[in-house]
C-alpha cells in the first residue's frame, strides 16, 4: 500500500494535544487533574516537562513523570538565579507548531512570560488550554482559550458557605456578568430561551472562562446559582434538556389608596 494511502486510511479526527509543563512554576500534585481534564478534549500525543532536574524543588515532578509518560527536558540554569526553562519551552512550542499535526496546546504554568506564545498559537488557529495558580497574571489567563486554576481552594469549593461566597464574587465581577448576559441574549431562540450548547460556545469565544474554576461541575449549575437568570427544563420526546434566559424584572404593583 502506498504511504499516502496508508496515512489517509489511518487518519483520525481525534483532537491532538501537546502538553507542555513549566515544572518550575506548576504543582506536580495536580497532574492527575490535568491529565483527566485534557482527556475530555482529545489525545495527549506530546507530553513534556521542562526544568533543571538537578534542583531538589522538582523532586515532586520526578516522582510522577514515568506514571504519566511525560518526557523530562533538561535545561541547566545559564545564570545563577535565572532559569532557561521558559525559553526552551517557547522554542519547542514553536517547533511543534510548524512540524507537528497538533490542534491544541496545553501550557501548565503561572508565568505571564508565556502570554505572547499563547497569542501566537491562537493566531494560527490553535486552541490553548492553560493551567495555573490563582495568582497567575490576568494577561496570561486572558490569552488562553480556556484556563483552569490548580489551587486547592479553587478545586474544592464544595461546601455551601464557599459556594455562596463564590456566587457573590461572580455577581461582583462586572465583566463576567456582562459576558454571561450577552451569551444568553445572543443564543436566545424565538421562544425567548437559550440552549446551553450555544451559550457555552459563545462564552468560550469571548474569554478563557471555565465554570469548573468556580466550583460548578456544569455550566447550567452556575447559571442556576446566580439569581439573575432563570433555568427551565424542556422535554422533547424521550430527551430532556435545560435552557436559560435572563430573569425578567419584577413588575411593580400599584396599590390604590382607599378614600
């Protein structure tokens, strides 16, 4: 069989992912979460972690590399107090962009130095998924297609008190509230309701927002928790789905004084 025919016959539509880890600026304890999250996006064909592996601070990563088939890439510190990891990751990311058939890049880091790289990858039509700490600078977060936080307090918001605090924070975020409102308005059908599929797509096209970062397992749960929106269940034959719309302002009832 000709090589070209063989390639066509084995072609897969699965999303190909390159996982690039800045080991100096990422917690090894979260690798299971990262791998699990990426599994829902496609196949991680390239897995690399960059760092000076002679450092004791990277021993946590050394313990999990083989378990997840992650290739360690060694880069010595050229100048004391400065590491070459960032530049090495950036160069290899561009090499992958031009030489490999990759649809999505995953950058695990909290370093804003990767912001130009994200911008360049997205300009070439690639999806960029970021993972980092809550302290990750906004420019880096916003440059990603989606961004998930790795902090314990972010991933374990399960108690009612924490959830309420999270919702209050959301409502105070004017930019985010406008994004949610605009997504619902843009996705509304003739019946006045919007399906969550189009709403989620509209949000993803505007910002790196991810509902799981705020403790919600589903986008519909997040909208339901915010009292600015109304959720309703629709049944179509044997299929049940939920839709959302902006909550209508309460009408003011006028009372007539008795004479």
